[in-house]
C-alpha cells in the first residue's frame, strides 16, 4: 500500500529509555461520501460544489488505514495516559503538518477504552460513534454442536441454507499454507471482494491483492482463507486471522450472481463460525456490517468510537456543522433469542433480545 499511502511507527520512551507507548499512523485521502451518514452522503453527491477538494479529504490516521474495529495505540500503563497522550499527539500533529492533512483521526476504540482515551478530548478531539462490531463467544466445540443448541425454527433456517451446498460441484475448503493461498487467490478471485465492497452501505478502504498476499506470507500460520468452490472455482471466500486468543474475520467476497441460488453469504459465515469454534479461542470477531444477520447468528454487539480533530478554519467549520453525521451510524441490532439453553443465550447477550 506504500504507493498510495504513507506510514509511520511511533514509540514513546520515558526518561530512562523504557518504551511506554507505541502507535502506528498513516496518511490517506478519503471521500467523505463513502463513510458519512447516508443523508449527508446523498447531499454531498448531489452538490456540485462539494465535488471539489472539500469532498476528498486527506486524513492523518492514528491507527490502520483499513477498517478492522481495532486500534493500534498501546500503552504500558493506561493510567499514565494523561501524561503520555499529549506527548504522542504532539508527534501526530507534526506528522499531520508534514502530510498537509485536513484532519486527524484516532480509531477505533471500544467502550472499555473510553476512560483512558479521555485526555484526547482535552486536546481538542471530538469523540464520534462508529458502526458497531459484532462478536461471538465460542461456547461450542463446532458448528454441529452450535446447531444442536438452536431453537427449532432457527435450526431449520440454517439447515435450509446448508442443504444448498449439497449441489454437485460445490465444496467448502480451508487453506492454511501461505503459498497455496497465494496461488489460489488470483485477481479473478479478488474481483469478488470488490463486488461485496461495492454493495456495502459504508465504504471501507479497499486493499490491493498484494496486501492480502503479503499478509498471508508474513503472518504464516495465523492467516486462513476459507472458500466455497463451485466446479473448482472460488465463488465465495473469507480471509481470517487467528491471533492470540481471538479469531478475526477480515475480508470477504462472493459471486452475487450465484448468491441467492446457493446462499453463499450465509454458508460462508457458517463455515467461518465452524472454523472459529474449532480454534478454541475466547472470541470470534465478525466485525462491522450485516448487523441483522450477525445478531441472528448469535453475536453480541460492541460499540466503537473514533476521535477526530479538524485542522484549519474551514475544516473546523465543516466538522462543527456536520458533527455526528460525518460517520454513518445506526443503533446496533438487538440480539436474538436463538438458543434453547438460557445459559448459552446469556453468554452472547448484549442487550434486549428479539424473539
């Protein structure tokens, strides 16, 4: 991604030379209409004056340039954030000047991070809600045990989709060898990722195929490619990362011409859930988007936030006027009451349950 973005890695040391904080930063240009509230995005797209530089803003991001639902800001002791964050932010602001950025963004933080990140508010940042992430607590050994715990009508819906995979020529496979993944993940397969991204309500930064190939090669043993094949051709896939105690779904794609016939998206997510359960981790992170389906799968929602600060008078006026509409946000989907056992239900509860 270095051809289109700039990256920095920052380490803060105390007076004795001990590292006390680290972060990554990136400079990138984004179209406001890709991630703004749908109402504001429509206004932007239909206002000719906003087809200028004001629509495409250069951001200095403290974090990754891609949507992950995670932040890259690490502190040895979070209680020291009032002393450390102003020092770190001084470096970030200098980088923003160097990059001629229109705004600075720190992303993405969960509810448990709000306490130690509060000093950012005193530094002039505004905390904005972002689309929530959806997680699943793996209380089952595999997908078969998960299905057995479902109430009858939910299990019937799952089985209806899974029966479509019994079609001749269809199979689910999991690739773990980096070289094998790189050979299988061609530019034609990568085009399926663009199909899914084009249909997303909130547009995330697209990653090039080289990024995914390098991720597989450099994180050997941690990256998997879960794929559905039809007549030996990949028609749906999901990149997953197993790191520490969590299993993360990262990038997915599918052939929408075949999606309805074979329920490709549903079956892909069922395959991901099965793989995540077999990893025996503490959390399966399904990420943002497809809120209703993920809630119906049994996930609970995790609210996410970003911190933003405009640079310059004009951008400050835009941020002040647009406020929370700059980032698309809607309430998280309520968790569904899908399990027969209340103990299992409560383990993935995040709020009032839907019937």
